[in-house]
């Protein structure tokens, strides 16, 4: 946990950020906690699977054993391990051939050689993937790639890339709730951020104004298939108001919310500090937001 804070659009609930020790784009998955929320169901226009990188078959062996009894529907197919998290979101761990630097979080129970290495991409349901091609390729500079038989594109910056792919949607409509993905975040340099907004606008999207989230700045828009995209800046970063060695250990509020601390803190679920060996809590079901960040730079 690299930042324990609140949802800035609803400060009565947590926004919890998990990543490697530096909060690196490409490793950052985040959650909104709504205790007691009903379980959701992914449908057309929603991300249904988060895909993580693993370094070897030995790493998949390790995770297959570690996940036994902890996750639902664990299955193994050659170089890919899939499972459901406790709220029903699908995850894939895949051996990926890439020159990208592994983004490995330190953990006493997980050898670095077997650890997860950051995101490889996300998979979404789309009724008409072709409707998204112009925005993805012309405005966002994603490149078409081949992933099995699924329509897919890669976003690649100078240091990292990630794959965005589509599957045919189920017949039932999607339902927001616990275990569903709120948005996918793509990273931008501070200098290029406004240009990405203009490019999305020129391709027919309706991006929000730039929103200052204190640790980063964000714009939001839906791509034609319906998935909500965020483009977030690489800075100022999570260490701007915390010691990098102690990220995520205490509740940190953006300055605009600090005056509300006495009202906010008592209504949040008490959580241990993961880096100090806190006791594991059994989480109540809660709406989940996953921000699968990959670095995306102009050019």
C-alpha cells in the first residue's frame, strides 16, 4: 500500500493505492471501499480482466500454490494462470517476453525472481471494437497488435508499454458494484498532459477539464466502447507529502480535505499498516476501482 487516502469525489470512502515501493506507473492498482456493496458484473463497455506479468513458469508454479485456497477458480494453461479475486474480478498472470524493466514489490514471503512484475494490460468487453479504432490509434497513438484472435492495441512510451484488448460481451448487461473496474489510467508526462486532452477532444471524445488530485493531475473520458479512461500525470508523485520509506502507513488527506479529518477518520474502516506487519483483516465486499497505469508519452 503506497497511499492510504480518500476518494476525492466521495471523501467518506477510502481510495487505497497498491504498487511497488515507488508507486510506479505500470504497477498501481487502486480500490474504493464501499462496505456491504453488492457484487457487480462486467458487461459491454467494462473491463473484465487485469493481466499481470510474471517472469517464468517457475513464478507461475509459485503463484499457483500461493493462491490455492485464497482465490476462486484458479486455473493454469501453459504460460498463463487465471483466477478470481475475493470479489469476483478476473486476473491473469502471464509469462511475457518484454524488455520492460520489471516493477517488483518487495515482500518477505515472495522471492524477487518469482514476484509479479507489473501490469501487462487489461481486457474489456466491447460490442463494436472497430468504433474505438480512430480514438485509440489516431488520438492516443496506440498500435494494433495480435493477441490470440482478439482485437488489441498496445500503448507504448519510452520506458514501458501495455496492451488493451477486447472480447465479445456477454448477453447480460453489466452491473456496477463490488469486483468491477471503474476506470483504466494511462500515464503522461506533466508537459504532455494538456496535449493528450486536446488529442482526445479532436477525436470526438468528451474529456473532463484537468483535475488536480494533488499527487497527480487527471483527465477522464469514455472511449467509444464505453470504458472510462483516465490520463494521469507522472508527478508530483506519492512522496511529495510522505517519507518514501513509509508510504501508505497512515491516512493522508490532500490539503483541500485536511480540514475534514475529524469528520472523515471515524467513519473509515480501521486498517493495519502493511509494512509494519499489521494483522490481516478480512475485507467486507466493496466497490473496486482498478487503475491499470502504463506509461504513455507523446511520440
